C-alpha cells in the first residue's frame, strides 16, 4: 500500500439483517489504484482526508465522509447492476464434463439471472429470491473436481440457490467481471432480505406486473391485443365471461393506439379486474354504505373486527396517508377501496402477530424449560450416503435460527480431525474450518446460546487437537465459569448463557485420577453401531473408489425405491391419529403401535389421493426387527446411529450383563463439557435428577418411551435435556414428525435442515413465534407437575380454546408446480384445508368446498370450528389444493403457531409465493365442556360447549 489512507469496507453478504453479514474485509486506497475487495474507491474529492475510517452499515466514523460514502456505495452498486444487465460471457461448469460457454445477464426487473443459449429457453433462470449464498473462489465440490491451476480463483464464484442448495458454478473471463457479479448479487440478496416488507411487497408486485406483461406480449410490440389478454387470463387462472373482459379492456384502452393495451393501460385493466368484492362489501359495512371509510369508520373497524385497543384518530390518519393512492381522498382524509385493499394486503393485515417477529417470551428460566431448534448431521447438503459436506451449512442453519448443531468428528490425515458421516461416501471437511464457521456465524442473528453436539470418533491425539481448536477459536465463548447453575441444581437460562457456546459430549467420570490425561468412557454412541444396511464402506478398501461409488448409487437407488418417500403434502395427514387406548399398553398387541414400533413418517406420496408413503424404518420391517419391552435393565444409549433394528441374528438388545464398548477420551476435550454431558438413558424414572446430562434417543426408541411412559418421559424432561434424532434408515435425509416429541417436552428434536418440506415448515412455524431466536418456552404444565400428552383430557378443569375460522376467499392462486400441462393446463378448482397440529386430542383437519375454474379470486365463505386444549403447543396449517377427478394436487401452504395468529380479517400468504393468499376471519373464544373432534367434522360438534364472554386470547394493538 502507498502512503494513502485506507478505508475498510465490509463486503455485503447474504442472510443477514444487516448488509454486512459476510464480514469479509476489503482494503481500499483513497485515492490510488483499486485493490482486490468488495469495492474500489478512487476519488480525488477525498484525497485530503487525513484519517482512517471503518465504514459500516450501522457505525460511521467521520462525518465528512458519510454523505460521500453513501453516494459512492449507491453509485458502485448501480454500476454493478448496469454491467450485469448488459451481460457477461462465462463458463458454466458441470460435474462430469467440460464447461459450457454461456451468456449470463440480470433481467431488466433485477429479479432473476438468465442465460443463453439453453434448451430450457425462458425457464433458464434463477430468481434472486431463491439465491441463498454467493461463494467466492473455488469453494464448491464441482471446482474441486478440476485439476489445480485449471482456473484463476479470482475468476471463480458459485451461486447456491433453491430449497436444496443447488449450485451454479461459474468462471468469468477476468477477476474484475467476477467481482462485479459477486458484489452485485450480494447486494441484491441482502437488499431483498432487509427491505421494508411493505416496500418489498409493492416492488414485488410491480416487478410481477411488468414480467407478466412482457411474457404475455407474444409478438414483442410493447402492447397486448385482446387475444393476448385472453391467453394471459387463462394462464392466471381467471375465468371471467368474455364479454366482461372485453368491456374492461375497452375501458382501460384510453390512448390513441386503440385495440391494444400499453403497460400503463394494462395496469389499469388489471386493477379493474382485481377489485375485491369481499373487501368492498366489508368496507360498505363499516362506512354506512359510502364508497370510503373516514377516520371514525376506520376506528370502529379496527377496534371491533381487528380487536385493536384504543385506536387514535392520528393512527387512522397515518393509515390513510400511507395506503390511500388517490390524492383527492387523502385531502379529504378518507380511505377508498384501493387504499383499504392496500392496507388489508399490507403487513398490517397479515395473520402473523408482528410482535412475534422479535423475542417476546421469558428467557430467564432454566434451559430445560425450552424447546431448542436443533439440526442433525448439520454439515450434509443432501442424503446421508453420498452428498457433500460443507462448512457453509453451519452458517446457513445458524442464521436460520438453529441453536444446536452436530459435528461428527473422525481422524483425518496429517493429524487433522475431519468432519463427515462415517462409513459413507460423504465428502470430508476440516474440523478446524467447521469451528471457525460456527464462531463466525453463531451470534449473527441473536445472542442466545449455541449447543455444539460433538459425535467423537477420534483418537486421543486428534481429540487434543480438537480441544485446542475449540479453545483457540471460540475463546471466551466457551467460558461459562462465571455462570453458575441455580442453587436448586437447575440449568442456567438462555438469558444468562447469551453469547456462549456449550459443548455437548462425553465427560470423564469423577473416579478417574484428576492428573490423568485420558480415560475410558462408554462408546455406545460409536458409528460402529450404524446399521449394516446403511453402511457403504465397512473397512474393505480393496475396491477402488469408482467401484464403491457404483455400489453406493445402486444401494441408494434401491433404498429410495423401497421407501417411496417423497416430501409432498399428504391428504391423509400424519396429524390425525387415533388416541392411545385408556389403560396400560399391551406390548403384544400388534395394533398398539406400528409394525416397527416407529412413529408414522411425515413423508408420503399424494398422487391419486392415496397414501403410499412410509418411512425408511417401515421399509425395512421385513428384516428381523422385534420391539422389546423396556425394562430397567435395558439401555437406551446416547447414540446418533440408531440401534433400534437388528440386521442380523447376532444383534440383540443391550442388557446389563453385556460388556459395554469403551473408548479413550482426552481430558482436554472432557473439560470443555460443562452443562451438556452426553449420557445413555438406562431408566427414565431414576435418571431424572441430573440436570446437566443430555440423553439422545433415536426417533424409534423415543416413540417406544412415548407409548409406554408418556407421563414419566415428560417428568424426565422437566429436569434435563433430551435429544431426538432421525433413524439411520433415513438415508435420504427425510424427517420424522417432531410434534409427538414436542408434546412430551423433548427439548432438542434434531431435524435434517437440508430437506425442505412439511416438517421444516412445522419447525419454522414453531420457532418463528419467538423471533426465530431458536428457543420456545414450554407451557408451564409441562415444566412442573404431572402431565400426560396422550390423555383425552390433558388439562382437566381448565378452559379450552375454540378457534372459529371463516375461510372467505383466495387471491392469485397458481397452478400446481408439478402440473403436467403447466400454464396450458385447465384452470384450477381450489379448496382450502385447515389442519390443527398439537396434542393428539387436538389434532383435526377440515376443508372447504371446491370452487370450480377459479384460481384468481375464488370465494368460499365457509366457517370451520376447532377445539384446542393446549394452544401453546398447537400449530395451525392452511393448505390450498387443486381438486382433480383422480386426486388432488398441492398448491401451497402456510403454517403458524396458534398463539401467533392475529384476530379479525387477515390475509394468509402462502409460503414462498409472491402474491398468492387466502383471506380469512379469525376468532378465538374460551369454552368449557366436553368436545371430541377426532376423525369427524368439528363444526356443530360443540353443542355442549358454553361460550364465555371473555375477550379473545389474541388482542391486537394499534
């Protein structure tokens, strides 16, 4: 560097509430030649600056540079956007062949990356919204397959996108071109994630209208004919009489070019077409049949329907000024139908309680009183046998709200411990890199503690190296010496543990000499216990890697075909299950539980409206797999490799007289374990007095305990932590239904975060209700006293909640993603299904009638009623389906915690869709009396219930 002063710019990274998440620092001269980094600054206007500045999104030092820096940042970003829209020729790498030269460009709406040529034509694109991360250099597995020196690292970058973190690996002609794309993409990602939600929705709508207009303009003349409009309406699922369409077309066609609609005219046409009858009638109800709402009318609506308290006139005027597009109405301080529609479709009209976007629960209780968002085999991007291991997955899950991550540690070359899934062909990553990533991203989103679940399969020398890395990298984050457990022996609270990382692992017993550097501990959690069916490599290295890969692919294909698992919505949902019979469970009764003793899988195929899916455990039921009665002499050891099945006659239940396997544990690693010591579960009653212990159970073992000792299991979880993880037969990384284990108070229900689908949607809904901080406070009755989640009356004598949902209408519902004919298919016939997921007695499912040929604005106006015993545990799931003569196709869903729902008229936006929503009315009442809603319509089944006059449980605020 020259003598010029330096400015450090934090490069813009994805998945952060600030634009600065990536924390990569680029050093830049002012003035002087550009250097490598996120931005380059070279401007004579700041040559006289005599100080060193750190320019940060939130903290700007030196007032003389603030205005310039903001202007310069905007200028550089716009320069990137312009260059990206002009396009760049780059090489697109593929895993098994030479790269393809393609022309990549950012579309005019800045909403997606496109390339040409491509056989996909218009579908050759990646939306900006779907991009999870932009990786710089040769980081991805695809790049690693090419010989060293094949590409200049400065010209390489990777886009990770979609639900399953697919990668697009690109090589540009120059490092400057790569930097332009990396900077621009990171800005776009961060800008979208942090943009004000109202502005984002408006921007998204404008972009959608422009894109829709462009795609409908078949001849590219910049206008739409009546025939093009009719084709567009069919694509949008709109079934209006042709005469009505022509009338609106004529009214919108106001310029000299008669017979066609320009873009502005098209917007007017769309506005006419999309005026909401349901909202118009609602407005008339409160405006005394005027065509607008004044401040007094709006106050009555907000207080009576939306349950807002003490709404002021100033607040109503703010709403009018913000949402009313007509200047004349603004002058008169009234809200017309367009303004009212804007308000009701804004975040203010969303069903989710805005207070729950932040932490809103008591965080000062013992750790065991919380459900904790947990990940299984965090490092994997795909299946459990052959997928990539990546440190980026730790960054992603931590920023997605996960607070317990798993690290499987094995001996690596050159004395360096590695992380991967043992006995498989999953790729390997360095333990050191994993810990550095965790250190970097653990507290980006919130400061609540992170649990590091160590699965240790290393030799003592490499264990010592692991311990050293943990100490050197994590530093004070590991130090909990000043955080004392409660005098009663309870664990510390999340509040007290803020900024701390807890190591979960084995600990040396107290009877070992304190000067000994190592000792023996139980090794029942060894990967040697992995089922042989799921092992690809059993120590036989005679075959070369190609042979092993071919064998592995065949095995994976067979497993996938046998399981038939597809993570789609299932019309016969897992949430509706018969309650267990009263009285003791007969272990010999095959009807008492599934044939394999396992919980029903959440994955199923919904084709032809028939339930055909079943779990990997079920698919292996033909093998010798006998469920043994739990005894005090049997052991449910701390294992993450699932021993519940026997693949050979030699495998037998663990008994007290069986010699246990042991392993050597380093004192250095043992000493890092403070409040989260991994132990086996021998007796559920006797072990419930050790708050610092964590017992891990496979889903199948946990299900056995749930069926046999549900009350004892909950009592056990009142004192210490329990971790539930997927069966080792879920080699496709599918997930189990977590709800039964939440019902039993299990804190750490570990899920495969890489497998997007219904289970992760439930998980997100649960943890979003407390600011997505990774901790949810358990109901009080689960933290003290007796509680049986399987009882038909789990809280005798207490008031229940009655949820009354009026499903009114739908807006812009798309065709199903996997529709065979795509946009050319028939207009959909939608219906809505509402599912209650919670205690077994609360689980229920109801649906509306089918509306034929209308996906644009279907009207249902049907009321569904549900009784809920424990709303704190309950999730409410809205699903939209397309009815078909031979079945039904899934369109979309939104899942919300019961206590996060807002009362009144609300929009339920379908997850992952731009404009699709359903309009509902929500009311919640306290009730007493008996009710039963298992396998029957809950409507009209509550005749004995007595509606109280107490206020609704969810009260809004202005």
